[in-house]
């Protein structure tokens, strides 16, 4: 389990030597080497042509239409970007992957986050030709202008076993805040990343990029505005959906099928066909807040 709590932003100037004398994360265990034939099966599985979980029948795995319906029913609050915005973010996702030199092996789920202060939204896509929009929700990214707060970096970030996820312990910090949300919420870890400091000279430094839920009593109502130290805060309902369906768990499900199930995976999960592994962060640089980006009040009866 990752030893740092409440989204700590340990940093060092870019190009500097050792980190300041603070608690460092435990080294990640080496990923077991797979035989060549298993690597071939991995590539097939990533293309959505092989069940990702051992013993999981392919026809039982949810597809994009099922995921879209689940998003509309289970996630709250939700956003409703118009068709032209849906197409715009889909194109941005494709371009970001191309710029990063990534050629997806087949259709898969990706999560796109717009860090623009006037948007602050996460959009889920089925990355096909063309990309299919599945749902959107408000988030919080880095709040610039305060010490130890970073500008959330843009780019393509891979969700892999090289930076193992963990689950919230449900403990409060000195300010009484549940930084990772209630106990059991999954914390998605994307490792150490270069980002601009949000204070001082705003120079590039190193921060730990994570995506996680937040305090449901004091902070979740602020989603849709920049509030975090650089991580991405998402609604607990979206956290549960991504977790239960394994939307970004390509590496984790492959390990479950071919090696051993990582402890962080839910036992009662329903892994999707075409699980993805990419978080794509963009900035659309807007002068004003678009009407669709204003979070609606949760519907009565929805979580």
C-alpha cells in the first residue's frame, strides 16, 4: 500500500538531485516476466479479443452501450456537453495519443480530463473510429496560487502495475478532511510526473499524480472548480463505476488472468471487454465557463 496519505505533493526541482529528506514511497515490486506466448495473449486481450479475467465468458463482459447506461444511472452529478463538444474532446484524445506516439491496438475505454479552470470535467470515451462519448462528470484539478499546489500536468498517463493503486483507509487529516474519500475508495496512481509549481517561480518540479475520490461531506460539492494539490478529484460515484467495471484496468486484469489477481481489484467486479489504460489530460484554454460545465444538482434518489 502506498505509504503517503491525503494526496501529498512531495516535489523536487526538475533536474535536481535527491528528493528533500521526506518519507519516500516503498519501491514497487518488479512485474513478473511473462513468456512470449503470454505477451502475445496480452496484446490480443488489450485489443478486446480475449476475456480479461480468467473464467469470464466474453459475452458477459459489458460493452460501451452498457457502460453508457450505467454512467447515466449510477454517476452523480453528471454533465451534458453538446454534440460538438463531445466530438471535440474525442478528437483531442486521439491527437494526444498520436502526439505521445501511442497507437492503440484496438477500441478501448479512455478517460479525458479538461483541467481548464472554466471546465474542470472528466469525459469517458470508447476509443473507436470515431470516438464514442459515454458520459461526463465534474472534477477538481490543481489550484494554482497556493504553496504546495501544482498545476495538473497535461498529456497521456498510463495506468499500470508499475505504480500500484491502493484503497482509502477512511482516515482524516489534521483538518478533519477525508482526503481520499471514505474507506475503500480506490486511488488510481499514475506515478511521479513533472508539473509546474503553482506558487513561487512556477518552475517545473516533480509531483505524484493520482486520481481519487474526496471528502463527501466537505469537498465533493466543490467539484467543478480547481481545488486540489495537483491530483484529480472525482465523484465517488464515478470512482465506483470505473473500479467496478475496470474501465482503466487493462494491466490489472491481464495480471489477474495470467499471473495473480492484484489485491486492489474488487472480488465482485464485472470487467469490461476493451478495458483501457490511458488517462488523457488536456487544457482547452477558455475565456469563460461553458454552460454545460456547470454541475447540475443531483437528482432525487440518485447517490
